[in-house]
C-alpha cells in the first residue's frame, strides 16, 4: 500500500490533483481509496465544516479540533483496508491554521501519532492567487479565506513542510504541470 498526502492552502488545487491522480491510478488497474477532509460522511467532518463558516476564536479552535478528529477518524476507519493506494487530502497541514506557536506543537504531536509517508505533497500557491481563485469559485468564504489569513497560514505551513518529507510543488502553475510532477514523484 502506498500512502499519499496532498495538502496546501485553500484553492491550491488539492482536491483537483487528488481526483486526477486517483483516476490515473485506477485507469492503470490499481485500487485507490481517496479521502478528502473535512469529510461529509461523519459527525466530526460535518462539525469541522460548520465551524469553518463561523467567526471568533472559539469557532477557530473548534474548526481545527473537529478537523483533526476527522483525520484521525479516517485513519482508524480506512487505513487498514487493502488498497494499492490511499490518498488523503488535507492531513497534517491543518495544524497550520492554529495560532502560533500552537500550530507547531500540534504538528509535532500529530506527526508522532499518525502515519506519514515519503509521498507528502504541499501544493504551494501564492495567497493572492488563492484568494482570486476563492472569489471566483465560492459563494461564501470560510474563516481562513481572507488574504491576511491565507498569507499567515502559508508562512506557517511552509515552515512545517521543512520538518518532514514534504515535497513542495508550485501550484501557481497549470494543473497539468502539477499533475505531472506528482506522478513523476511516485516513481
């Protein structure tokens, strides 16, 4: 089994790349399990999504808390099943949404208890570009989708990417170019 993580800022193309990769692998005869967080098939993921549209420090912590529990739920529920590939979208970098220095403490804690991989991709997109994409595609903004929040989260996430085996990819590039880089990294 190959465990793949695709993470990044909002609107960096995480889900798009994961779906494309999943289709590519399945077309090659592989079995693939794709999990996007926060998920919408359990209480934890639903609560995480709910708090993403709320405001205030309490909602901020609640969104991060339920998100992390949703990821742990996914690991416990699905990682033991037999697939050639398991792809998780949004994984450890969810900790970058926590205030400093708590984001680093939470990252170290979760990285010590959840599986990691040699195939962890952080799709790095400029905050201005992410904000532009968000404004073009969303009717409603989540609490972390302002230009300022995207900038702060990106800085924290990039510092966390230096800790482990993250492959940082320029997600400002065309979708097909990022897709090609992910595929090449898997060989």
